[in-house]
C-alpha cells in the first residue's frame, strides 16, 4: 500500500466512523463554525478540567475532509493540556499552509494531500479553527 493510499484509507475510515461524534452534555463550552464554500457545518464541544481537555466531541455535517479532520483532531487533542493542544493546532495549520512538514503529526499527516487544493484546505482547517476559538475565549454552552 502506498503512503497516499494509506492516507486515503485513514480519511475514509474517520469519515465513515467519526470518533468522539455527538453532543457533550453536562457542562463545557461550545462553538459553531461553518465553511460556506463547501457547506460544512460543525459544532464543537470541549470540557476543560484543570487545564486539560477532559472531553471533546463534535457534530454536524460536512464533506469527507471536514468530518475526517474533526474526528482526527478530537483524537489528537483529547486528554492533552491546553498548551499542547495549541501546539498541535499550530503544527497542523502550519502544515496546511505549507509552512512546515508532517513531522510529529501522526495520523493528522493523512490530510497533507489537501494542501494542493486551496478550497479543501478550508474543510480541513474548520475543526481546528473551532478548537482555537474554544481554547481562546469560547462562549459557554447551554442556557
Ligand atoms: Zn468541505
């Protein structure tokens, strides 16, 4: 199997069986982000516990790239310290911008191929921009 095929398989696996999919009830923060170019819509939920991402989930509808990216993102940052999640976010977005390679990105490297398609970059970045907002000053979920 070529690296390209492996990456394709990771993306399709996360698209068909997204990890950490659904709402997060019982406290936490939530944001909604959209990518109108593609029609992707994403709600992201995060619960922080002592500076650690205790739980993270997402729901919404989107293309394979946006869904797989959100699923991979939740796996990459769940249980991580906020500062480490920010570092992962900068590494991933930097890779999408072509400013750095895929070193240390693990399965997230599967999305490296989208760099060749500027419209798809927005699909892959959507969940990470939502995460960035939540780790910044996201609004409280619920009433
Ligand atoms: Zn999309």
